[in-house]
């Protein structure tokens, strides 16, 4: 373990390496480019590329790739070697030019574009993102890049994320300047994503078509034991899992990812990994890499890492907690309640921006976590409901209420309190009783957005968070910049925000039925499924918001909406087809051969003596045969539902609703019957590993 500091970041072309290997001028020029967000001069790029190549060659690397994040939700890469012919002598040299570093032209035609390619140039290009370090993964030099069409439309998740970080920077700086803060040069958002996952035996995983094709089990009777004893959560880690985690940590550390805590989660075979937080752009790259390495390292240990939101019915699914805050380049966390009233006025203003943003854009936060997989979790009493609300804790809520009502909080007596930069209550340090049921919880100096599913790229939710908060800050700044009296205006803004948006604050149990009723009374949105949520992405309000801040163009938004809706339908389609395949090729044949053997057993007994009753055999055969008949009928219904789906494909919104209401409903019904059959058929007849074997097999 003493080698960890040496190991850490050893595969990253980071600041230390750059300082070491780049000429001073080049290093300075590159730093300046990164800070100012300018494009890089080609002569500088040539020098950087050459240094990168030399560094990579020393580590045995022969190939490079532009590494990007298309709308598929996973990362993409296309490897090229450094090889270059050397004159006519048939020899080669290893080369990597500035041009190759800065720009790539992958064939974009097979990535989802939601119709963008019809309107724009078919080809796309990748452009180096120098704010995220290049790294070596599996012997390949990876250059983090943004992916755009030739018309400049974003085809990926990084481009809008970078745009949203710029907007937060601009708007937050305006506020800080108003508070007389001149030393801050840049404001960034920070994220620490906690990642949940399941580990099962690889051989068993491979035996299940549903896991292989869809990442989740589509059938499976409940085993006698699930998570009811609560003995897995934070339990001691099994040796095989421990070896996996150790190996994973080392791989992540090499990539400069600060994997920090790992523990068992609530469900059997479920675990969690949390890194130390980082700048949102880097945290997003790192989370994508983490998910990839989790799966790759699992292979080495004979394990399969399942990242799906709901791999097993009956036990908890997996989420991703997006811990989010805003920080200055001088290291000040702007969501940290300050020690002095002056600091607190600034803190309160940022807090109010979050309150306003979350209330005004509940729909966007919900949309940002919508997926077929996450539909199984949200609102299912294991994850937050589909209703967005905020937890602030009793203390902070009480302070805010006293401000709103103009009563004193400190003295608890009725005296007018002036909210300005001079008089504000002293905030007690994080005494919040962590509310585990809240979708968006203040946890002392950051917000924890808990609605994310385990597979989602955190880019989407953070694009939304950054943009909506920047928009609120923008509105506040505009008012304050033109106010005749700064203190009075802050007072007014805070009071108004609380009056108008306090409905979003809820400190109680988000899992309760009462909350659903109460939320409805408060007029909060309850977008139950992906099909309900996604279409709202392109509402007038949202188009206005994103185009105003240049995060998305309207075309980009419409294309994204289309891609996501289509993806939702495709996922359900694959799941339904897999179910039908398993029913016809595995479940029914297994039941039939069991029926046959039981029937032969009964016949043999009867042949021995007509007095042998064979009652249980007859009953079992009768029951199984009836269930098989029922299963066949339900399979026919699902079959037909899929055929009819073709009629809906011209309108993606209608198609998504159809898949949810008709296809998904038919899948549920099919599953119930198959699971009952599983409980009746002899173990050795069952064609694939059961829940018990999968969940307790490692
Ligand atoms: P918990 O008690 O929920 O485990 P931790 O304080 O350990 O809370 O933090 C959980 C995650 O939040 C970690 O990934 C951590 O790095 C991250 N985190 C902490 N502070 C911040 C911050 N200012 N901005 C973003 N993420 C943060
Ligand atoms: Mg957490």
C-alpha cells in the first residue's frame, strides 16, 4: 500500500507530468488556454502532442484515441496507431501531431443524432477538451474530447456540460462581484457521485439471456431469503469481492480517480463506490471510466458487474447519488454557511437560487433522470419518489421561515429582523438529520441529488443543475446590479423567493402516501414514468431556458428528446423479445419435460398397483399444464403487442406511451405466470440460475 502515492495518477498526463515534460512557454500557454477557454494554437498543440506521445511510448503505448461521450450513454473510442511511414525505406516512426490531438473525425453516422444528421452534415468531429487530462487505458492513449456535427451542433454529453459550467461561472461571478469579491477568478461546480452496483458470478450471469441481453432479470421467483434481515448493509465484505474492490481501486487510482469508500449496500450482492468530489466535467469523465473499469475488472475475478437500475425484483435497485456544490477557484464552497452575517447573506442568496431553480424546474430534474431502467426505482419505496422536492433540515427551514415572516430566529421573539449583509443569524453547523428519502437533500455544504439511476451518465443531471441555478443567479444579479440599495434588495429577493418557492421544501418522509397527496395539493409535479416526463423536455419554458444560456439550440433539444424517447421504446422492445425467447425456448420446454417425468413416474406407480393414488403427481401436472397454457396465451398477447407497436412508430411520444401502457403491462403479466411455474418445477429442470443462486452465489 506504500506504493499508492506512486501509483496514483501514473496513467494520467496530468499537471505534474506537463510541468516536467513541456517547455515552460508551452506549459504556460496551455494553462492559459484551459483557464480562458480559448482554442489552442497549433504550434503549442504540436509540442504538447509530441510530449504526450513520448510519455505514452515510454509506457509501452502504441495507439491513441479520441475518447468521447455520444448520446448512447456509454463512451466511444476509435484507436489509431502512432505509426507513420518513414520516407520510402519501408521503415516507420512514431508520430502524433498537434492536429491529431486537437481534432478527430470519427465516422459519426452510426451514433444516435435524433435527426440532426438529416439537417446537418453527416460527419461529426471530435475536439480536444484540455480541461480533462489525457490518460492511458488498457495500453491506449485516450484524449478526452467533445463530439459535434460539422454544423457545430453537439452530438454528445460533454459539450453541453462544458457550456453549462461556463454559464454558472459567469452568473456566479456577477453575484460574487456584487459582494465585493474581486479575488475570485473562476467559479466551478463540483460533484461526487456515489455509484451502486451488483456483483454476481460470471458463469451464472452468462447462463441468463435476460442478464446478457438486457442487464436485468426479466423473470425470477423470490428466493426464501432476500434483504429482510438487513445483514448485508455495511456487512463484512466477502474475500472474492474484497479482492475485486482492491483491484478496482488500483485501476482507478492509476487513472487519477480518487476512489475513496467502498461498502456493501442494502441488497445481497449489492455494493457502492464513492470517489472524492471533483470539478463536474472531470467527475463526469471519471464516473464513465469508473463504470467501465468496474465491468472490466469484474471479468478478471470471474464476476459480472451489473450496473442496471433494477437487476432483481424484490430487492433494492441501484442508484447514483450526485453530490453537488459550487466552489470558487480560491477553494471557497459557496454552499457552506458562513461564520459571519456577511458570509451568510451570500450563502442565503445562493441557497435561494437553488430553491427557486429546483421549484421552477422540477420537470427538468425529473427528466434528467428518466430512463426505462430508472422507472423501476423511482417511487418504489427504495428510491425517492418521482416527485421532486427539497430537504433542508429543520434548523435551516426554521431560519428561512423566520426570515420570511420577519421574526427573529436567534431570540425566538417577535422582533423585525433585517436581512442584509449586517444582521443575519449565525448558522449552526450541519445538524441536519440526514433524510434518506428526499430526492434533493441539503447535507451541510452541498446538495445530494438522489434520483439518478445507476447507469445514467451524470452529464445530463448536471447540465440541468448548472443551467437552472445559473438562470436563477442571473435573475438575482440583474436585480441587484440595478438596485438603489443593495441590502434592501437582498432582503426583498430572499423573502420573495421563500414566499414563492417554499412549497418545494419538504423535510418529512418522501416514501409515504400522505406526501403524494400533500405534494399534489402543493401543485408539485408527479411525472410517474419516462413516457410522462421526457416529452416535457421541449416545452416552451425549457426551450427558452436552454437557448437563452446557449446550452442547447432548439434543434439539439428536439433531437435529444427524440433520441431518449426512441431509446426508451427500444429498451422495452428488447426486453419483451428476450422474454418471449426465454418463455418459448426455455421456460415452457423445462415445464414440459418436468411434466413428462412426473407423468411417467405416476404411470409407473399405477402399473405397479392401481391402488397407488398418485394424487400429488396428478395435481401437480394439472396445475403446471394449466399454467403453461396461461403462459402461452400471455406470450401471444405480448407478441401481438409488439407487432402493433409498429403502428405507433411515426410519433415517438405516442410510441413511448404505447410501450409503457401496452407492452410493459403485457410483460408484467407474463412474468407473474412464469415465476409461479418456477416455484413448481424441479430444480434440476430449471434452465437458468435462480435468484437464490445469483444473489448468494459469490
Ligand atoms: P455521506 O455521509 O453521504 O457518505 P460524504 O461527506 O462522505 O457523505 O460525501 C459523499 C460524497 O459527496 C463524496 O463523493 C464526497 O466527495 C462528495 N462531496 C463532499 N463535499 C462535496 C462538495 N463540496 N461538492 C461535491 N461533492 C462533495
Ligand atoms: Mg449519499
